[in-house]
């Protein structure tokens, strides 16, 4: 856990080694009343996923002649991660597991399925 004083630093940059489920807690204290306002934000990091997806999609005929089954499975896993994320803390473990699986599927060798 890291605390950032937004009074002196308005931005923070983080580098993640992999896509994961993240929780951010923002606490703002009013200088006049001194009472804090707290909000929590849950995020499924997807940067690595989309980089791999686009590379795989472009390398496998962009779905023009057949569908890459692994890309389809990766999309289903990503959508599951995003849906579990809506549950907040209760869905954290499932959201994290699903984004990990999405990255697993998107980085596998292609398995083409002709329609």
C-alpha cells in the first residue's frame, strides 16, 4: 500500500508486471471542516491483454476466414473479469483469476475454427 499526498503530487505512475485486479482507496480531507471523504475504486488492469490480443488478431487473418478459438476464450474470460469486478471486493478473487486466464488464452498458439 502506498499513500500519495495529492496536495504536492497530482499524478502517480505505476508499472505493473501483469494484468491484475486492483483496488484504490481515495481519501480527501477538507481543510475547513477536517472531515474526510472516502471512495474506493476497483479496476481490472487490461493493458497487457490488449497488446497481446491485437498482435494475435492481426497475425491470424483478423477473423476474415476463421475464428481463433483461443481469442474467443480470452474474450469470454475478460468479460467475466469485468463482470466480477462489478461486485467489488466480493468479486475480487474471481475477477483476478479471470483476467489471468484471459492473458493465458490470448498468449496461446492459435487454434482456428472454421465457421
